[in-house]
C-alpha cells in the first residue's frame, strides 16, 4: 500500500466520522426541539387553565 493509498483511506475515514457526527448532531437537535415543543404546549395549557380560573372568579 503506497502513501497515496494511506492518505486516501485516512481521508475517507475522516469524512465518514464527520458524516456520523453531523447525523448525531441533527438527531440531538431534533430531540431538543421536540422537548421544547412539549414544554411550550405544557406552558400554554397551564396559562389557559390559569386564565379560566381567573375568568371564573370574576364571573361569579
């Protein structure tokens, strides 16, 4: 195996590692967005409930 082949192989390894890391980062970002969406929905629900209680206090 010549030096050129060694460099080519090493380059391909680095490219593969970079692709894997990008995929992992993409998946983590997707998971974080999903968690943020869940928190946003929970916050919105709690705000609606609080507003409903507030409105009931003044309706009575």
